């Protein structure tokens, strides 16, 4: 797996295909493999970059403030090093926020943004839930709370084997990374990012929406939405065919295919 070094931090990525670029950005405590079905599908017609965000997968995991802004700066830097611009940035969960921030900060980087079940325009109860979670994440028994927290993101009919593999991979995230990610999770200024965004935006929801769609539509005129059928939060692995089809349709709609 190739890597680039930014400062003293190694950032691993996977590169495949040729043509216009799609950049896949995974979620909190995940890795680039969470987009493996999409990378395989779209590499037949596009250049595909799947990045292990700092703190995840095979990338380095330094003591650092894991903010959306900081991760987005990594993404922009990697794209610059690879000579990629006017890409479609597709992010799942936290990765959708990172994609949104990168596209808003660097308009020439993104021809489109796809946010997959990301907490954009989250509900009013989220800050208190994050505070309660953080109190447990800082303790020695944090892995039990991590598992409990992420188990709630699945739907009853999600494949049990896929679910167990996802939870195993999430629990491999170092404690200091996870604590920092959740410390900063509620501080991202998604409203300013949306107002600054010039690229088309696709918002894909799972079975249980994670945000205020009316508010999102108000701040992002021309918003394109979709929803998976019978899937929990980790849609890229649970219903990859649905996700691939909706991403492909988005590329057609923005004239990018």
C-alpha cells in the first residue's frame, strides 16, 4: 500500500483505475477498506483514491487534535501530491464532514461531494450524547462502551457477520485517537461549510436519518438526496450495490461521468 509523508506523519492510500478521480474518505474509527466495494466498482471507469485518514488504518496515529479541519487539510495535501483536482469527494459519516470541509475550503478540489449518512445538521440531543460517551471513552473499560455505541448504528436486519467484522475493526482504533475524534465531533462548523460549498452535494441516508434534512436543504440549495433500503449506518459494506448505484447516478446528474 503506497504512502506519502506529511511532516513526520505517514498517510497510506490505495490508488486504482484511470480517468476522472473519486476520493473515498472513511468514517470515525474506520479505514479505507470500508469503501472497498465502491473502489472496486468505480475503478473500472475512474481513478479511485481510498485514503486511510490520519489515526486510522495503516496511517500513522500521532497524539494530535483530530479535527474535521485538520483531516480535511490532510486530504487536500494528499490530492495535491497526487496531482488530483476537480475530484468527487465521497465520505462516509465523519468522512462526509471531511469531504465537505475540504471542498468548501478548496473549491478547485471538488467537482462534487457525496456525504453518506454523515451527521450534517445533527439533532439537538447530540452534544449531550457525545459528552456522556466521552466520559466512558477516557476510562480503562472504553472498548466496551465503544462497542455499545457503534452497535446502535446497525439495523435489525444487517448481516451479523458483516456487523461483527465492522465492530472488530472499529475497536482496533487507539484510545487516544478515538477520544480526540469524539472531543471534536460536535465542534465542526457545518453551517459555514455548507454556505461556502460551490460543488453539488449528494446526501445519502441510511434507514434511520442522522440529521435535519429540512435545515440541510435550506443551506444547500440544489441538494440531492437518497436513502438506502434495509441498511444501518455502515451502508458501504452492508448494501454496496445500492450505494454504488446512487453514487453512479449522482455522477450522471452532475455531468461528471
